[in-house]
DNA sequence: AAGGTGACCGGCC
DNA sequence: TGGCCGGCCACCT
């Protein structure tokens, strides 16, 4: 594996258990670069090439499926989340805090 | 090498 | 919660 920033993000996302979701900022924080939340989103963009990355479990801080547009479909991301027991209404996760899962901090 | 870009976040109203 | 603005950092052309 390479030391690419993407790999770092993927590693975290892959640790997200089923039925749980996290935010870009949380991942960025776990990476130690809380200010690069945008980079996390960018990494997810490249995650299209990686199958082991459940990007559908990653949403923005509001719990909105900000990246559903990139999922190739319209409600695919939502379906995946609902399939894991997460309720999604109007592109927004219900009880977001409840399903929120915080990744472990790197180097700790 | 420089500039543009982005699936964001936090603060303020 | 919603809208607007600034910052921030790695990737791409």
C-alpha cells in the first residue's frame, strides 16, 4: 500500500461498521487534518475506483447525502443506507447522531 | 510551476 | 436549519 492520502481515508472508511455513518470532518480529524475535510470528500471521489470503500456511509456534518450525486444513481446511496437499518428521508439521515460513528484517531 | 477545483467545516446572521 | 463567506489542503491539468 502506498502512503497516499486517499489510502489513509479509505482505511478509516473501511472501518465503519454496518448501520453506522460518519462525517467527512470526523475522518479528517482522525487523519489529523481536521481542516482538510474537503480532501476527504475528494478522496471519496476517487473511491469510485476502490470497491472496499463504503462511501455511502460517509455524509457531511448535517447528515445529508451530499455525495449521492456521485453514486451514479439517484437513490442508490439512500437504498444502501436503508438496507443497513439507517433511515433516510429527503437525502438526509434520520437520527444522524444516533447512527454516528467516530473513527479512531491515527497515532493514538 | 502555478492556478483551479472540490462528496467540507465553522462562524455569523 | 438555512444562507453566505473565508479558510484549508491535496490532487489534476
